C-alpha cells in the first residue's frame, strides 16, 4: 500500500496538474494588473518562501523523503548545502532576508514589531524591483502574519481564506475551547498598538496570552486546494496565466510544514508509521549552557501536547510523520506553480528561488521547533535556478546567508545592487560552485535577556551568550568534523583555549571581515 501511494504521488507530482483543479482566473484579473514603467531588469523572479522548512528533502540527501518538485528544481539550478538564516524564528528571519539587513540593524527580534517601526524608509527586496518597473505581488506568508508591507507590492497582498483544520471533531473541540476561554474572559483579540501614518500598515501588535489551538497534526481526506497552501498555488497559477508580458516579481508563500501539521491524508500515506524513527540525539549537548536551550513552548500550545515534561516517544513519532507529510504536501504545491511557469514558456526568462525561513528541530537535543542557534535551527534550504547559469544541477558547500539573497537576485537580474545591504551576492557560485567563499556565516538568538551570537565556519560552530555590555556568560563550540550533530560542547576544555579565542575574534570582527577573499 505504501509503495502504491508513493508511485501515485510521484506520477501526479511530475506530470499534469496533480490532484487539485486549478481555479479559473478571476474575471478582469488581467485588467486589474497595473501597468508600470518599462522594467530595467533582465529576468522575472519567482520567489518562493516555505515556513519552517528544514533541509528535509531528498535533494539534501534525506532519501526517505518524497520531494520530487524541490529535487527537480535542484537538478536544474544550484542547491546551497550550507545556507543560514540570521535568526531562527519567522519574523526576524524574513525581515532580515527581505530588507537585506541583519537583526541588529533591523532591531526585529520578536513577532509583534514591524521593521518600519525602526527603518521607515528602508527599501525591501520586492519594493526595489517594483521601483524598477516590475509588477510585484505577494501571496500568503511572505512577511510575518499581520505585519504586511504595502510598499512592497504593486497590488494588495493576497492571503488564502479558509480553515486550517478540516475534521469535524477538531473544529467542534476548538469551538468548545473558544467558548470556554470567552466565558472566562481570557480570549482577547490581538490588538493593533501602532500604525504607519502614511500607509496604515500595522507597526506593532499585542502578544495574546491565550490562543485557541487544535491538535498538532491532522490528516483530512481532502483535495490539495481544500487547505490554504493549495489555494495559494491556485492563485499564483491564475496570476501567472494573466500577467502577460509584464516583468514580474511574484512572492509565493507556503504555510506548511509549520505547525499544525495538517496535510491531505494521501501525503501521510507516503510515510508508513513503522518507517518513522526518532532523532538520534534526544538530549542536550554535553556541557551546554542553559540559555542555549528552551522548553519547546511553541509546540506545547497545541491541544495534544503536554504543557511540560518530556514529549512521549509515541507523540514524537506522530509529529515527525506529520512534518514529513506536510513537507511533501508543500512540495507538491511548489511543483504545480513551477510546472505552470514551464507550460506558459516563462521559465526560460525567470529566476526561481526557494527558501525555508529557518530550520526546525524534530526532537534533536530534546527540542522541538526553532528558536536556537544550533545548526539544525539556523541551517535552512536554499535552491536557486537562473537562466544561463553555467553550472546547473550542482551543489555548493560555500557558506551563504539569507541576507545574500537580496543582492544575488539583483545581480542575477542585471539590476544594480543598492547601497546599505549587509549581504553579499551568491550569484558567482551558480557558475563556479567550488570557488573560495565566505569564512563564516552569522546567526543570533535572544533568550532571557541574553543575546546568543553564533558563527558557522567551514569546520566549527561557535556561540557566545551575553547580556548587553557584559562579558559572555556562556559559550559553545562544536566541531562538525567529528561531531556534526553538535552533541559535545568543547568551549570549556583547556586544550581548546586558543581555538576558542580565535573563533571569538572572528565573531567580534563581524560579517564584513568574513567576506570572500579580496571583497572585505
């Protein structure tokens, strides 16, 4: 049965339009697309964001995964094997990527604050393309939920409508939970605390204390477009069919595999229960400072997860299976959009970039979700395909960062790279994947008044935890040559004093000192 499901999935993903029927374009859609000045860029951009996707695909070497769409894209483009976000949580990571600035410049470390609260005049990546004559459109989650940026888009941002759960028993349980919280006076809506006086955009929202949550996973027997990501693929396809000869920058955001792991039942069938295994290292690293860890609070908000204590092995296996199923579901939606680009003859003049906003812990170190500086949270998938690239289908182990995406897309489209960006274009790696590159990639994460600053070099990950203006209160050093899972912290061992000092110096020297030879 499992093999049959797998064959059916592959057949529908690699040919035709898959299970979902693409919705007809809305009447007048073509007329609604605005005309603009002649674009100065050479290529279109299909910019695909995937929420909470770690490098859990076959093209990244995970053979048990069924991800033919991403695998095909990697086979025609460049797979960046060591790409790192700047902060492993949604809004700070997306803000950093879309502004081309690092978190200490954007000052965005949480999920409630818009970057224009601190950088009102910053020009975002899609906004920059819009200023150069591109039609720019955003679908579903590009910026963090509730913090859209109207200046980025030629037309109003679009998001899918419809419930995130579909099983009647789940919907009823959530209705009862909502009624109870309302009766107890605990159900308070998110409040808008500040708006941009010019655009009306939300700049600050409150943090709700209580939320109505269903279970951590669900497998409804429904077609793909019964769920939000299928609807998003439909909308992106409709716009592609009606964009005409306009130069475009389409930002298509997919919600899965973010919690809850809701995906059509057929995707769960790709991963039989008896073939799911637990993480090899469900324990904290030896000698790890406590501020490097967390209690997996995001996961514990769901109704089937205990508020504290160990996640049972049975539940952990369910979660891992759900994450895999949700990954294959979103892979199929990406495939539908890319195949339509091909069918319309647009692929030959379109740059495609797919990125997950950060990694995700599936029980490694006893942790779930993101919110750390560990490799499994900071490393994320990045695949880019560009017309005319000279090394298609190659992987690169060069260290790249998400702040590099902004200047890279400018270079690939023959647009000047604007001043003020804090990344470095990876476009040369798409022609010469093995060329000398950065000495380190930089990430950070705040916790309990501490900021953890982390660098990933070719061999090591080194992290320092400190409060502002104080000496480091904790450090981590992991040797990826002998300990790729980061299970033993070597920072406090006397024999590593010189190495630790050298890596600390690199961390403090900052990203400019780590640029490719001759580019610093």
